[in-house]
C-alpha cells in the first residue's frame, strides 16, 4: 500500500484512519465520484484518472476550488493568518464574524482554514440560520498545513468540485465510474434517535434514498461503496450489498484517554 496522505483540514469522521479498508474494497474505474467529500481523505489516497467531488457545504467546496485555482499564492495568503497575535479569543471571534458576513470568497476560504485549526476540536458547525458558530479552541500553537495543501493542490488538477446534493452527484455516474459515499452516520445506539440526528437534514429518509440510488446504479453496473455505522438499521438497509464489518477506535469525549471502539461497515453495491 502507498503511504497515506493526511487531509489539510481537521474533520470529524474523516476516513484517513481506515483508508486501508476502503482501498481494499473500492473497485477500479476511470472516475471516482464522492457525493460527501468532507476532508477529501479518499480523494487524496486513491488513484483514479478523474474525480467528481461534491458536498452541500458551499464554504468547503469554494475553499477547494480556490486552492485548486491559486495554489501556492493562496497557501501563502492563508498562512498569513497563522501568527501569534491571532491565536486569542478576541481575534478568533473577530475573524469568525468576518467569515459570517463577507462576500469575498478568497478571504472566506482562508478564514475557513484559520478557524478549522484555531476552533474547538476542529469542528465545522453552523446554526439553523447558516451561521458558523464553533467556539475558540485554545491551542498553544495551531499547525498550518502547508505541505498537505500543496499535495492537495497538485492532485486537484484531476478533480471537479461542485456544491450539490448527494443524489444529483450519484445520478451523474456513467459507465466506468465508481461512487464512494460517506454520509452522516446513523445513530450507533438505540437511545440515539433520528430526531436529533436529523437536525443536519440527513435523517432516516435520506439514508433510504441513498440506498435506493445505490441499488439503481448497481443495476446499471456502476459500483457504489458506502461507509456507515454497523447497526441493525444499516444491516437491514444494505441487505443487497456485500458488507465488510470492522471496529474503529474513537474518542468518546474531549479527554483523549477516554476511548471506545465503534462498529463500522463498508457496503459494496456491485
């Protein structure tokens, strides 16, 4: 296996740690479509000729487009925010306010990286009005991911980035394409209801639509691989797929010594 490349963004649920499992299951093809690109760990650690990378987070996609188009100039500009005087609550909340009000895509993209590295736990969170609301993280010296951004820029020449819903991205698949889906995961425990989970607009209905589209693509000989929690719900939902189960060590609190192992699966519709 080639050496793994880390994404330049901190991202909840990013697939860097399970790339070996994903690469073993991903079929060969000419183009990889990712409808939930997130941190782009799968894009960075696979070798397809072309990529269609999409997400509903416009800020994320505009960042990727800007880095693709500008390369080192944008990397240097983003780095200019990583100075000691900006690593404090006052400056962080000032820049967060600028991020939430500016129409300058280049500035907003650079601030996305700044907040990703200076904000609490590397979260990416918006309120119901679409306002980014992650609090200050209090890190001694936030890391600027220059090398990781350079690697992303180099590979992004093969990629097209779009802001769009998952079903539109999946239905764009044609012969020779492979689709990898990393949707918001279903709740792990029976005590976790879909009610709270659906606040991010991806609840039980969306999970079922995703499965239905995967089955339709499979019937057209387009292979689809889906990541999710391994639960009775997903086992039933993916009954037509080839399922690989495994465990992943996760943080279950902000204290690093408190860990648990979560059950995950990869469902291949082929």
